[in-house]
């Protein structure tokens, strides 16, 4: 019997429609839990439906989502829920192994740390290293950061490093570990005027990023009053230009209304293609084409100018976030 009136659909009809919408792969686990009688009823109904009106399908999906909405402010998932899900989908030993791995604290690798550092600081760490070592280091961090570091090296070193990077095919794990250990030691021993090691800085930033804004903002305000130098270093690591690629289209569009075209062109000139495309995709086709052309004809920019434009935009982003015009994050707020 074909569907003609949504109000006349039975429970079996709606289940059949929902399973149809899910598709064979997603519906299979649900079907496996049904008894033979229910499965025959649903199967018979699915085979008799014929043409399915889009309106009927949408109403079933809306009804399903409404039934599973909750206004419970304490609703949360736990390790028990994850374990139940994993045990239903995969074997128990594998589920336990994955849960154990998930419970291990996430630590930033040396490459993660370097990728969030100011390029000038990275340059000071590596500029006296052998060109092959510099090439290996820059080949393991984010390309946008690596390109800025390369621009700070001497002309002679720049060419040597670029040539060596282009010829790197495989590197022994032992050599990589040696480089990682040396970098970790160098960074652990380094301190700024604030007296805080870079590892300590990373830990502070990671903690602040996980705090609710109502908690992190007062901390940052007090830090700025007590130690402006340390606050400046922490603040620059809390939000970097590359973080903007994670914003929603609506937030990107809001930012575009509040930043200057000159700053945006310079900032995107020194950003990754991914970040640039996030902005281009939220402009009109004509505006995006004009900006791409401006970037192509723009002469090489001083790193200081690129950084200044990116910081100008980030200041706007922070202000928009403070005003509630955009949202930098949920629980993992970028302050």
C-alpha cells in the first residue's frame, strides 16, 4: 500500500521509513536486534511502500529526532556508555584495549609544540644546527610555520635547507628520536623573561583552553595585571591564525565584515591554503577571485608585516567572541 497520508502511518510504517532512510549498512545493526515477527512485519511494509513522498520521509525523521531530544541539563555520556557501544560493535578484548588507550593522557609531541611556537623562537633554536637537521625539523612541523622560519634564515642557509628538504625520502627512527630528544632538552632549558619554560607554557595553554570561559578569562585578566610579559606569550599561543579554519561559515562571514581587506590579504598570504580557502568560500565568487589575484601579484611580504596583519585580525576575532558575535569554541574554548 503506497503512502498517501502521514497521519495514517502506523508504528511499523514509520520504522520501515526510518530504516529505509538509514540505508542497508547503518540499518543492519538495528535489524539484527529485532525478533522474527517484527522483522517480517517491517520487511513486508517496506516492500509494499512503493514511491515514498519526501514530505513523509522528512516528517518521520523529524519525529524521531524530537522523541530523542532531551532538556536534561545533566545529560552526559560516560566511560560505561562508550564501553557499551564498543562492545556492541566490536569484540570485547578490542573494546577494552581501545578504552585503555583512550584513558591515557594526551601529550603533545615535540612537533606539536614547535608548530605552536613563534617562528622567531624556533629560528633561534635551530639556526646553528646542521642544514640537514634543520631540513628534517622543518619537514615535521606545520608548513605555514616552517615557511616563516625559512624566511628568517640567511639566504645561503635557505637554499641549502630547501634543497635538502626536497631530497628527503626516508629517515631512520633513531635519527628522528635523537633530534626529538635534543629539541626537548633545548626547549625545556629555555626560559623567557617570565621565567617559565616552554613546556610549562604549553601546559598552561592546554589547561586554559579546556576551561570554561567564565573561569579562564578572570585568570588571564589577573595574569595580564601581574605579569604582562608572560600573559603576552600565553595569549599568542592560545589563539593562532591557523585556528580560524575550525570556525563555522557563519563566524567566518561575521569576521569578514569587521576586518580590513589589506590585513586579510597579507594575513592569508602567510597562511595555509586551508585557512585561505575557508575565507574564500565565504565570500562572493567575484570578491574571492579579486583577493586571489591580489595575493598573486603581491610582492613577497616581510614576516613582521604578515604577523602584524594576522594579529590585527585575531584581535578582532577575540573582540567578536567577547561580544558573543562569534563562538571560538564550546568546552575547548580558544580564549
